[in-house]
C-alpha cells in the first residue's frame, strides 16, 4: 500500500511539472535600445568635402551635398580630381564601393586609379581597400551629351563598406 501511495505521488508530481512546462511557452524580454545618429565626418566610414570646397558641403543632418548650379552650359564634360574623400575611422581595414541611385552621366573612381566604382552611371562592382585610419580622395566626372536639354543632375550615391582581413 505504501508503495502505491509513493507511486501515485510521483505520478502526480511528474504530471504537475509537465503541465507547468507545457503552459510556459512564451517569454517577453525587454532590452534597452539606443539609436545614435552621427555626422558623416564622425562616422566609422566618414565622407568629407574635397576640392574645390565650394562644391561640397555637409548639412546639419550629416548629409554630404554637391552643388553644381554654377555650370550654365550642360554640353560639357566636368572632372573633379578630389571632389570628396572617404576616411576609415575604424580600427579595421575595410573595402568599400559606391552605388549610383539616379544620377545620370556620372563616373566615379579613386583618384589616380584606373578602376571605377561607377562608369557611365553604372555600378562596376569594384571594391576599394582602405586601411584603418587612412583617407582616399575620389575623382568624379560628368559627361553630359550634346543632345540633352535638361542638365539636371539629381540622385543619391550610396557607400557600402565591409571589414576585411588583408595585409
């Protein structure tokens, strides 16, 4: 009789434990979250004006803007050897590329290089290696065809970077 009572108690304990485990299916966890917006000249990958300085500025939101409104004749080719710079402020070596979103007639490459990020407005799938703490200048060209009546240049340049291990 005693063995049956112990066995029944053990079965009851196991049953209650199983019910508790099965009913506890979700848990809510709250973690604090912090969002920080930094200016482009303070980010791990920083963009800064190059030369001539009057063509490029960083606004209050940290966005790098180009202003070519002084150009009256759209049937020209413009090349700016060091229009803006990219600086690697991180402790890691990186590779970066630049994508074009809507800017016509643009070509971008590292200054002094024969490799292109964007050629004739098309991304070339080229990644530039930039060691930690280093800066590189970017050459930007516009070649507006003679038959274009509206020389408006609008759009975005998107810089993508990734940490890499190279020597």
